[in-house]
């Protein structure tokens, strides 16, 4: 079917390629003329402005946005002035589901369907397909089904879940209409919250194995250092972490795609020397914990994963200083210098 | 090769079957004569006592224990009186790696090799193979390589990690000699600690989605209840969790074997009505957090996962009562009745 | 000085009493005529409506609101129509500091000063005085200094901090102008977040002591229960928690007013049998964790305290069921029944 | 009464002084002759060896050890060879309660009473008195009551808990016989676990206030940085933390001795510039979390406080690198450089 894509960064461009391969008619626009030209050579119809893009589409139109969250809002506003009743906007980026709810209200006032689509797959999506979590009105979601079906990985991407019979549902193909506006980004947000926790879980476990040789090292013996109670139980100073990650990939309960990637990273750089350990976060993890708090639902792991990212960037420094100061006050404990 | 198996429960019996299929000569013993008889019919050599078992083996012997942790120690003691220098004991159960270190010292005094083997795979191992994490002396581990190779899933169980070339390592086949005595169970212990956290991460995320309709329900309005600040942002009272778990299985970053199982469980019983939510723990998660603490390594997620299991069994009740009592004291807050 | 109080619940009425005692001229209003009448008998000037209240005051006026957060907004809107440029509104309740920022903007448009005042002290404030955390424009805060000084506990409420010399600052008297609009409620919000954590810290510690007899009880021995590794180290089944709380009150590092209250609660009801352990939360703890998340600052304890309150009300039930379901799937573990 | 003190560091020497002031006959020994000589000048009886110390005492003897945990065990062994049936050893240091249980068994075999005494008070104890948590046999604890009573702060150190009548209990005087051997150090251990959490709670809260000006600073805008959603709600870049700590000291719910010390530290050095934030831990916090885990009791705050200390010393670095590596693998996210 005909679909327009706005935003031709790594994600947007690859999605256009996947759509083109499957025979869809793709109209594309980006602030970078080069990005547009590149995809024109691969078979897309390029446009030099939003206005030109919309003008080239047949009603009812569908314009998919793949933009940084900070720009999406303004682009939606512009688009709403260009589109007609019955058209649809799809926000496939990393917007907050709250923005979806607000924007869908505005769009609905003009009879434009606003569809939010959480997209997982990253740099691997062109090859593996994208996992799509969709929210918004039935009218648009139904109409866009061929696009979702092409972008999604398809039913063969995983063995069928035992007990499922009959025609595969959309979820089994890798895309899901989760609910009304925002539901797609809500589910994607929680997906990312889980992702943070899965990553941190492997990281913590590998760190414990890395520290298992604590008893093989000479122990510091001063009043400021808790001694290792049984050094003989911590003799493992040579466990090969890359091999550990590798062995867990086969037959174990902790196998996952993230483990596959961890194994690859450790194989390439066993000490991870190229990294400083400054872990960024892009918003969804924060929103997930905030949602848990507002719902009154406990989420200790998801929040701990988020906090470990903050801490990796030094957010706890002042809090640590407060504790050092308290120790000096009540016990005369002088801080040990950083070694 | 020739191998003896002691303990023919679900795990031990299936491991014997997998070994028999691959042509190994299996001698078996269990306190239950029925269990022994069953495997004799499948081709194993049965024994009516540990003594008879050992007597039937050619030196250097290898006796694999697949026993509840509570019985393993006594069985090792008995075996050490029956075995000869150069023989080997393999503990494939869920022993603490500390027991391995202690037992290996004793065995070493008699020139018997003590091998610890953490085994992941559960009820799926017969079909999928077992992920084996092995610790102990080279002599025995080298000799037992054919057994490990048969029990492990094999290299085809997962796509090869990019960048790995040449002959697959044992880890790529699904088994790893992690280090000296206890190293196998240590790595298995951490594996289980990670497993707890992965499970809890999915559980928390699904719980947040389940609570996303908080704004669609009438709000309690009393001084003891924090009101939902923006009910309009929590309208999602009908997201299908089984479909969410299913869609994440294809193309997303959070795909894993545990997610596959979660999707299956939710498909079969979408509300999980058959469960009361009392989550057991079998020791390794505790030991993992203790190891982190003794090493001086932070493990907030792994410990949070453990604590959530404790809490699921009511361990926090008294602590909660203390807080209710404090609130009554300082603010005159009367506890809300359980609804 | 002249001050009006709107909202004569426990907090508001006691604050009026404390002001009257110190010679202030108090004008009072409440939706309950009885509440008004009661304070009239104690020397306050009663009003039967907001309009009448405002009419009785000399400009520049000061109207202090001591209302449930849910009603404050509407009352502010009404008041703004009655007040004149140069007047001041003080919100002494538990509003979100975000509402202060929004309302102060509106009030500022009419040249009315909006002052937010976080108030700690609860049912003890009449006697001990109230700790006041104030935000808003200097003009109003300076004018209201006599009122803050009366309500605050005064410098004698605690020994002077070593190193402080000269005239006591307002903070030393128990009230502080924290910053612009919302700063008072922001500091009060964090204060409550800390309060939650202090409470939970004592609760957890006492719970660990309560469980110290785990080794003195018969151990469950089944595959679903992790056995206590060294029962001999958990023989303490008769430690008197009320006496423990009492002994910590003198000379220890953990002495605090919350500990005093805990000791009193345990003295009165050593098993805390009257409580079910359902711990409410009134909003500030949630907002504190959300602030930490939005600032990108790690706050593991404050959030854990909040989550333990959610969990006390059953918020984790579904997450626990997910984990039980996963265990059944991968290991055939059948849930233990609740005992 | 007659009492011997071994170990004349800051704690031991001050305890001798407090005992001398109250008329007790103190015999003292330390490896440092200067330490002995100093206290001889203050009225103590000095000894040049353990043997000489014991020889100078009348049976039944009482020898109090105030030694680093690492030395206590060897000293007990030496003492047991010098003491007679009916004598008593008191370990007033920071030993693990597990060592108490083990040592008490040995001592009991010689009819020597082994008393463990957790001691809180630090550098302030000489003036404020020491909070004493005692475990061990009644015979010795009863005999030593005058010593405990002198060392403890006394009933006037805190207002009497409402509802308590009649003669003050020992707990009301600041010392408590908690139970059999080890019970004293067990309660002291949990006390320190709580202490860690109280400290971290204040530290986290102050850190959130310190970060409340996040919206007043220019925002980073790149794909690796989650933007602050509502900068207008984080304008507070000038809240005076020293004054905040001070105001909380009077009339608020979070008042405590640790807060008093925090206020003093912030007054002396508002930015805590003299500290690097490397927070040591001395063992009890670790043991408390381990006890919680072994009991199967959830202790999220106490463990989070411990982990924050580990993290302050860099224990999470490798785990953070793992997460950066994973992000690079799945999303092509290049780590932001440390600024």
C-alpha cells in the first residue's frame, strides 16, 4: 500500500527499505536532502517538504513519523494543517505515551487518526524485522495492517507457542494493536523498562563472577575495611566471562537475545576496556518507573536498573559525601583516599 | 564411556536416557528399586547398593550424583570409602559451591577427583540438552569430556556468536570447565541469581501494564489514599497480557526463553488464576546475594528479586505492622481495613 | 498580627490555638459551622463564608489554607476573586509543589503573593510546635515572619548545633524560607520521602530480629524451600523487641523521634496485633521518587520504602503469580500452598 | 566493682574513664605501654601482660575486651588458659555474633562465662554514655550489672516512654540483656544495619534537593540523554542544605541524632568539599543483610544502603561497562564520554 515516511535516520530509512522490498509504495521526506536522494535511488518517491509529501499522497493518507521525540510534536502540528479528515498519522518514534494521548485528542478534533507505534529492533530491524506495539483508533490500525505485517518479523521468527492453534494472530507475527491512543507506546515503554532490568541482571551476575577471586588477593586490614570472612571461598580469579556468557546461550534458563549480544561483546573485548561504564538512558525507563509509582505498583528491579544507570553517571556523589561526613561526625572515621 | 549415576529422579533419569541414546555405558543406582528397574529396561546396568554400583565399574571410575543437596554430603562420604585413587565423583545437583570446596579437599586427600557440575535445563533437558558449568581438577574433567559433550545441547542449539571461528569451544557446545573445585556451582549459582532477576523483571513489567487502567476505575478519596494525579493517563484497562508477551517474542530486545515460557503460561491461563503467588526459592538466589555482599559488590536487582520472593510469602508482615504503628503514633493515622 | 485560617480540622484548629496563645488576631472559616463556633469560644473571629472572612481583614491580608489537597485548588480560585493586590495566600497543606508553581503564576498576575508552607508536626504540633518549610515571594514571607515564628517550635526545641553563633537563624527557630514558589512544599515532600525511609529502616531491622529464631523452629524440608544453612546461628526466638527499641533510645547512633514513637507502640502492643500491616501513603513519597527520577538522581532507599508500602497493600500479587507460573513452566515446580 | 579492660584504644580508654569516675576498680592492659601508663595516671591499675592482668584480679574475675575484631579470637584463646571456672570474658568490640556463639561454646567447656556486648556511642560515649546490647549467661550478666549501669547513659538520657511506670528497666537505663550468647552482638549488628539505612535516607533526600535546580541549567539535547520533561518544575538551584538540615531538627518527624550530626557537618562545610564520597563499611551492615537473607526476610532498604556504600567505592564499574557494551551491540549507542 501507499505510505509516507518522515524522518530517514537509521531507523526510518531501514523501515522504508523493508517496506520497499515487500512492494509498498513509499513516499519519503527528511530535512536532509541527501537522505531523501539516497532512498529515491532505492525506489522511494522523494519529497522536498512536508507539503509536497502530503500533496503526493492519495486519500486516505498515512504519514509515518520516525523522528527524535523532541521534534515530533511540532511536526504533528504542521501535518495536521496539511492533512484531511480520514487521514492518519503514525508516530513510530520514542514519544511518551502521554504525548500520544494529548496529540490524539487534537487530531481527533480534525477527524485525523493518530496512531502510536512503539518500535523495537534497533539496528537489527532491517534484517530481523521490527516488533511493533500499536495504539490508536481501529479505523487507522485496520487500514495500516499491511504495513505492520511487512515491518514485523513474521510468524517464523520464533517457534509457535505451544497451545496456540489456528491462524496466527498479529501478535504471533510480531505486531499488536494494544489498545487506544498511547497504548502502543505504553507497552513499548514498559518493554524498555524490562530491557533495562534484563541488561542490569546479566551485568550484576557477571560482576559477581568477576569478583569471585576476592579471596585470592591480599586483604586490606584496617578499621575502614570489612575483611572477607572466608577468603578460601573466593579463590576464583580466572573464570573466563566470555566463555561463561557463551555457555549460558545453550540449554540454560537464562538464554536470551541480550545474552547473545553480551556474549558477542565479551568475545570481542573480554575486559570491556573500550568502555568507561557511563550508561545513558533515553527516557522510557524513567517513565516506566513513574508509571509504576503513579499506579501504586511496586517495581523494585525496574527502578534499580534505572538508578544504576544514574549512579553510573555520578548522580550519587553528593549523597556519598553526606555519608562520609556523617561517619566522621559520629565515629571519627576519616575517609579512605581513593586508590 | 562408562559412567555411573546415583539418584534417578526426574533430572538423573533423563540424563541417563540422554547418555544411553548416545552410546554410553550407564550404571545406575537409586534408593528406589523401581527407579533402577525402569532404567534397566532402557538399557542401563542397575545396582542394588552403592557398593554393588562401584564394584561393577572399571577403574578409573566416575560416579555422577544427582541428589537433593541435603543428601549429597553423606553419599559422598560413603562413596569415598568405596572408591580408589584416580576415581572421580561428579556432583551434578544444586550443592553450594562451598560444600564443593570442603568436599574436594577431603576427596583430594584420597586422590579422588571431586568435580562439581552445575546443571541447567530442568524438565526440558532431555530434549534440549543440559547447560553444564563444571569445576574441579583437569584430570577428571578431561576424562569426562565425552559425557559432558553428550549431555550438553551441542553447538547447533544456538547460532554461532559472530566473530567466533575455528573449532567450537566446549562453551559453544554448552558445557564449560569454569575453574577449580566449586567454580562450576559458583557459576551455576550466579546463573540462578540472574534467572530470578529476569523472571522478576518480566513480572514487574507485566504488572505495570496490568495496572495501566488505574485511571479508568473510580478513585478512592480519603486521607489515607494518594490520589492518582492524572487519571486520564491511565485509561488502559483492557491490554491483553498474553498477546503482549507473544508480540515481544519476535523482533524485540527482550526476547528470551523465559519470555517464551511466560507467553505460554499466559496463553493457557490469562489471569493466572490457578496461582496464589507464593514464590519459592531454592537457595542459589540467596547464595548469590551473599556472595555479592561478601565480595563487596553491589547487586541491587538480584537481591530485589530474592526479596520479592520472600515478600510473596509474607516475610514483610511484621515490618509493615511496625510502619502502621508508627503512622498511628505520629499522625493519628488509623490503618485502612483490608478490602 | 492579623491572620486568617481556612480549614479547621485537627491541624488547622491547633495552629489557630497556638497563634491565639501567642497573641495573634485570628480570623477563621470552615465549611463546618461547629468548627468555627468552637474556635470563636477560644478567642478567634469566626466567619460564615470566605467572602465574610476576607471582608473582616485589613489589607494587606493574609489567608492561610489548611485544607485537603483536593480542595485547595478551588479555594484558591475563589479567594483570588476576593483578595486585593498586595494580599497573600498561604497554602499550609500537603499540596504538590507543582501546584504551587502553577497557582503562584496565576496569583502573581493579580499581584497576590502565593506562599507555600510545608508543615510537619502532625498531632504533636500544638505542643511541640510545627516545623515549617516555606516557599514564595520575599514580600509576603517577610511580612508573615511573626506568624511563622509563633507556629515554629523555637530555638530551645533542640540543642544548638556546634559552631553556630550569633542570633539564631529562622531555621534554628524551626522555620525556613527555602526559596521561590513551591520550594517549601518541595523540601517538605523530600522530608516525607526521608520519613518513609526512616520508618521502613526501623521496621526492617526489627523484623530481622523478630526472625532471629528461625533456627529454633523445625525446618521445612522440601524441594520448594531453601533450608537454613546454619540453624545454630539463628537461635534467638525470645528477644524482646519493645526493650530493644527502648535501649536504642539512649546513647545509640539510631536514636530519633521516630524511634521514640516505635518504642511506645511496641510497649503498648508488643506483637502489634491490632495492625494488619496495610500501610497507606499520602502522595509525598511518590512525588519524591518521581522527582529523583526526573532529576536523574538515584534514590534506592526512598523508593524502596515507597514500594514496600505498595506491596503491603498487595500490589505485587500479579507479579508474584507470573513468577510462580514461570517456575511451573521451566522446572515443573508446583506452587506451595499458603500455610 | 573490679573489672579488667583489655584494649585501650579510643573506645576502651574512654570506657575505663567512665568506670573510674563512677568508682569502679579498673585493671587495664594494652599492647601499647603508653596507653597503659596514661590510664594508670588517671587511677587505673596497669598490667604489662595478660597474665599479669589476670593475676591481679580476684575471683570470680571479669575481663572486658575492647579490641579490633581480627585480634579478639586469639586473645580469647589466651585468656581461657589464664582464667578459672566462674570467671567471665566480655567482648565489647564489633565481633560477629557467630564468633560469639562459637567462642561461648569453648568457654562454657571450661565453665567460663562468655558475654558479648554490642557497644554504640563512638567518640561521644564518654560524655553521653554507651548504649549496651548484651548477650550471654545470666550468671555473668547479673554479676556485671553495676558495670553495665555505669557505662550506659542512664534513664535521664531520654524522656520516659509514655505508659512505662515503676522502676526503670535496664533498657530504660541504656543497656539490655538481649538473650543467650551472641544475642547482644546480633542486636548491635542490626542496629548498625539500621544506622546505614538512616544515614543513606538523609543522604538521598538531601541529594534530591541538591538536584532540584536541574531545570535551571541548560539541558543537554542528544539521543543519549533523557531530557527533563518539565524544566519549569525544577527551578530550585539555591536551596541552602545546611539550613534545611537545621530546620528539620525542630518539630519535624525526621529529627534524630544523625540529623543533628548532618546539620553540623553541613554547617561546617556546606558543599562537603573535603570528602570524596568513598564510604567505608565495617562488617555489621553486611552481616545484617546476610542474616535477613538466611532468615528469608526481606530487607530492601538495609541492603540498598549497604550496596550504595559498595558502589561509592566503584564496585559497579564492570557491571556498568557490560551495560554500555550491550547498548552498543543492540542499538549502536556509543557511550557518552565522561564530562
